[in-house]
C-alpha cells in the first residue's frame, strides 16, 4: 500500500509530473486525503473545486525484475491523471470507483521512482453527479496500491475488477451450483499450457469442492475461461441472521508452479420481490430495515480511514439493520467485505443524481461508472440490488424532450445492468412526484424505491401512508421499497411544541415513530432505509447546522441521537433501555414542573426513579416506548431507569439540570437572575456558551413576551457564528417586548440578523425602553450585512415596579428581533 509520505500542492504548477521537479516546499501528507475537509464547512460560500497535485517516491525490489507492475487506486475524485517518472500511464474519469494502470514499462528497478498524480474535482457537465445533496470532495481520498504480478496473471485491467466472476446458477436448501468465469493476461512472449484450479472452502477453511480447467494462453493476449457449474450438496445459505461465507480460491498453474491466486467470498442465497408480500430471502419473508450511508466523517471529509468505514457498518448492524443503501455512489471493497461478514443486504448505485446531461459523453461516462461498479463488486453476496439513478427528475425540467432523454438514459442503463448481471435486482430511487409514473420511468426498474418526506418538507405524517396506499392501488404489480425517509435533528434544539421543519429532536422522534408504525401496517412495502445513518457533509445547505445534512440517526462524529435507540429497540434482539432525554440535559421551566419523560426499550417492564424515588413500573408494548410524568426540582435531577433481562438487571442513568423560572418574574420566592428568549420560535436552544434560550411567547401580565408581529424563519447559513439557530428565527413587525421583572439594573443583550434585505436603509428602527430612546436607527444590513449576527448590549433600569418594556418603532420597513437576554446586575 502506498499510503505514507506523499507531497501535495493545490496549485496547478507546470511540470509537476516530471521526475526532476522540486517539490520540497509542498505539503507533506498521507493517504487518504482531501483538500476539502475544512473549506467545505466554513462560512465562505462554496468550496475548492479544481486541481491538486500529489507526488510520491517509491522503490522496487531488484528481485522483482521479472514482475509486471500495476497501480491500483481505490478512488480519487473525480478526474485523475497518473504519471510514472514523467510518463503519463493513464487517466480515469469518475470519483467513486476504483481504477488500475499497467506501469511495467515505466518502472525503474535500480533507482527511485516518482509517482505524480493530478486530480481535478471541478464541476464537469459531462461527468455525474452534476448536482446532489452531498459535498463533492476532491483528492486521493482512498488508498493506492502497487501490485506486482507474474507475467501471467488474472486480468487486473477489466475495469479494475479481480478478473474472476462467481455465479450461482442454482441455489436451494439441498443443492447449489457455482460457476466461475474469468480472464487471464499473458504478458510473456510465449504461449503457455496452463491449469486453472478453483477450490471452494467452507467457513472453517476446509475444502469442500474443487475444479480444474486446462487452457492455452497466447502471448500478449487476454484469455477468457469458464469453469462449469460445480455442485455443492447441503449448502449453508447466507442471510442477515447467518451470514455464512465460503471462500473461492482461483489459481493459475504452469505445470507445478503457482503463478497467481485470487480469493473471493461466496455467499449462497436466493431472493425475490413480490408486489404483495414484499421481499423474500432463501424462501422466507424478510422485511428489509436499515439506513442510507454516505462515506464522510466529521473533521475528515471523505478521506476516512477504512477502520472507521467498517465501524459504520458494525454500528448499523448493532442497531438491528439488515439492509444498507450505499448513497449515492459505489463505496470501498472494505465496506462491502464488512457487509458480507455482518449480513447486511446492499443496494449500491452510481451517482446519476437529480439531473442529467443529454449529451452522448455523459451517457458514456454513466455507463462506464455502472460497468466499473458491477465488475468490481460482482462477487459480494451482500449486494442484492444495483441502482442507476436517484431522484433524476427532482429539478423542474419537465420539458417533454428532456424527460424523454432521461427515460432513454434510464433504459440504456437498465439494459446494461441486465447484461452485466442478470442475477441481481435493478432498482431506481425517485422522489414523491407522479411524473415518474406518467413518463414511464417508474416502469423501467424491477423494483421502485420511493424517497418520501411527508411531514418534513411538506404535508403531514399521515400523508406518507396515504401516498403508499395510492401507489399500491394504482400499480398493484409493482414491488416497492422506501429508499429514503427522514427529518433533521439538532441536539441543541428541543421543544414542548415541536413543529415541522424546526430541527428539534422531538419532531424528529415523532416523525420516525409515525413512519415506522405506518410501514408496519403495510406488508406490501418490501422494506425501508432511513435517510440517513449518519449526518454528512452537504456544503450548500444552510439550516441549523450549516453544511451538514443532519437527518442521521448518529451525528457526524458517530454519537448516537436518542432516536437511534428507538430503532434499536424495534429491530435488535439485544436489550435496550434508554431514557429519551440524553440530548436534553439542561432545561428551563415554570414551576410546578411535571414534564413527560419517555423511555425506549424492548424489555418487558421498566421502572423509573427520580433522585432515588420510584415513579412506578410500566409494561412496554410493541411501540417500544412508554412515558412518565416527572416532577423535576430546581437544580440537579438524577434519573435512573431499571429493567430485568435474562442475564440480570440493566440500568440507564441520566442527570438533568432544571432551572426554575417563575411565571411571575417578580415572585420573591424564586429570585429573578436572568432570562434568554429565542424570539419567533417554539424551540429551546442551547448555544455554544451553554446558555439556554427558551421558547418565545405572547406577553402575559406579570411575566414576559411579545406584542404584535409575525414569526419568521430562514434556513440560511448565519455567518461568523456557530449559533445559527438563534438567528434563523425572528419576529418581524413586533411592536413591544416586555418583562415584568423586579426593580434593578439589568444588562440587556439584543440579537438580530438580517434575513432577506441586501442593502442598507430598507429596514431601520429604534428601540425605546419604558418610553425613552434606548438604541436609535438600527440598520441591520448596514451594521452587519445579510445573514450576519448583530449583537447589541446595553444597560437599563427597572424602577417603580414598571418592569422593562421595550417598544420597537420602524422608520423604514419593519422591525425585527431574533433574541433577547436579560441579566440582573444588582
């Protein structure tokens, strides 16, 4: 593996490919590497898409003089040119499949070799993806290998495949047959009489069958071979519950000399989709449950160590998943090896996303990606579905000619999948538009995947089930999957009144609980994949965490969100006990407090304790959740949930810090200290300093609140701050904001951000305190520009039991307020 001691420059410097080029001033890096790990998450719109150069010095053992040499790249995004000792040895188009080049004619055995690689992730109208909800990181973000072979070897240049293809023409409970196909490259000057020997070994490594084939290999040619189906009696079948793997070892012999050897996994399974009964594996019904998975990681972009990628698959399996959709591109062999071992059924697809280019070159690049994906990953038993498109009519290009071109491309890709691998299922993922039905696109794949978000991007939770019922009624012969569903969840945002698109963990949980129940009621749906397993980078997004799609069941650093435990309680046989407040450990409220606390569990009975006192036992039904009314006290509250398992007791502990805020702010029994309001929102927000900004309310005598105006919301990235949610909601056109606080001196902290206007003097207003001017002529755009925090801290006094009453008076446009924080000084 060539992973260590590279140099890198993101300048397109002349002669960088030459052996004599001086790269001593270049950055020292190791692979995997991307140049977008940081800039794709900063406040500057966009991220670097362009050229980067890599150089590496390596030596070849003199004993290898009779070998052939290949460079194997697991992935580089997205156009890659490779040079050895100043000579270009190859170019690859596409960012998500492997590629290999023969470098034998350029290797120097007696002195150092210079490997130079030019990578370009610039947007190209001829290379998919053209558009997508993920970041197109640049760089050599997967590993690179130097491979030495005998001059006679399995063909490494068949789209960077292993050169061996395993087929299972017959699989049943009593008998299975295995057919081996492959290609041998003879780079010698002589014809050879060769023997191809294949050994099938069981999971213990013991041979169970073998087959030998003789052939003549011509010089400087590729020779194809097939080995007739080999019967296996009483086979062990592969499934998520029992992912049994055989190993197929294929060898090339010249006489008694072993020239080359390839090992491939073999999983024996058979499957089918039924439009009424869903999915069947090995003759038994199996409801597919799991998640979509991108390949990036917090702080790393897509340059992720293979151990972390494998751990992602382990996490999904531990949740109880049996199904993973690899979105929206082919991923590494290590990920698929993990799926094979763990028993995860895979949907893998190429990155033809959102839109296409009707040009022939785009079609050719799409086909090349498809062939590379299938041939490179052909032998993984975990793969059941090949996908070719995702939400391809998402953008409103509904002109008839364009749609016809999309349908034409879909048919072309579908036919190529059928030719390459007729044994697997052809799928397509589409969004909730009837245009897929009216255009005929939905009829092209064998199984249709719906990406549905009712209750998030629009509509209600119940619209999800109604949509499925309507599709099943109209197209009763069409097998369907739910290939995506999800809602954003930000662990800093919580609400007693959650609402659509508020990013609170409470809405996220309500969404998933509703969808899961609706799916359980519809056996004709073959399965579903949550969008997504893990939060991932999407530079164009604003929202509460800019540059992230945060619909994951885990955060981008793989910390599980509370909703993860709902799925684990539903899907896993491992004992689950989770107090559903680990994301909400700091709260503010008015006494007396009696708040609902939920628990996710798959155990029979759970007892909840508060500060050592039992709040009672409750039975857990098939919903896998129950709730208790908890009388939180002011200060620290210790919760403990207890249950019994066959192995003994299981507990979950949680500490919640609750701060009482009296409904009457002048109540002397609970002295007033401070209050912070997230104006225009029902959600509570915990900012980067730990301050709790609580939900807004209309003014109540003796308490606090607004008068007038309308709540507004923007999903825009708020610049120069991590506290975007505070500034993304506001109340516009408000006339007053009042606090009936006790007499005293106060520090007053106003928070603003201009959400729409792009020039000064369009929104100008003044704030008065108890009738006297406090801050004059506030022009938010002039002070900070659009989507930029404006923080104004002043002092004011309450006296004669008048409280603090702020009047907002506009001289141009409308007033606006995003947050207000009062703190008693004395």
